[in-house]
C-alpha cells in the first residue's frame, strides 16, 4: 500500500544517517504491523459483510469505511515519517524523535485502557498469531534502532 521513499544521499542530507536509519526502522516496523492488522481486519470484515472483490475496493474501504477507521492512526504516522524524510527543509532532531516516540507508543496494545486503536490492536493480538509475530518483529526493529 505504501512505497518506500528514496532520498538521494550526499552532502545535502538533511537528516543525520543514524537518525534516518531509526526513522526507516520505525517506518518498516509500522508497515509490517499495519499489513498484519489490515489482513486481520479484512478477514473480520469479510466474515460479516462478504468478500471484498478487489484490491481497489479494499483500498476504498480502508480509506472511507468506519469499519477500518481504527487503522488510520498507524497509516497517518507512516505518512508523517515519509513527509519528514522527504521535506526540503532541514529536519530537527526533536521532530524526528517525536515521531519515533509516537511509533513506540503505537506498539502498546491495551484492552480497555487505551484509545480505540490500542483496544483493536489488543484484540487482534489475542486472535491472530500473524499480528503477534509482526508486533514482536516491530519491537525488535525499534530496539535495534535505538
């Protein structure tokens, strides 16, 4: 659903390489979990509403249908990271660190204690091994980029 954003390297880099690596790791972690969550939610949707006939229809549902709205915070965080690394202005470490902290908080599923995203994330982890595996890998990626 998302393409990797390529940025030329060289003396004009606006993001220190170590910080860029951490942002890339966070983005990859988010996308991995997002894919697992999307697969989980698609299966739930199809059990209730019937088959989704195409990838285009799925995309429209993910964007517009309230059923999938709980996934939007993760999607939006990926977009914010992409915008940061492709911005023409120099990147402040504080802006990058804020996004990295948001990514860490995103991987905190909590039943009944968190927001809608965290509640759904917790439910997905209870029901789908693929989500648990993606979550564990995401935590490993984030820890390795600290």
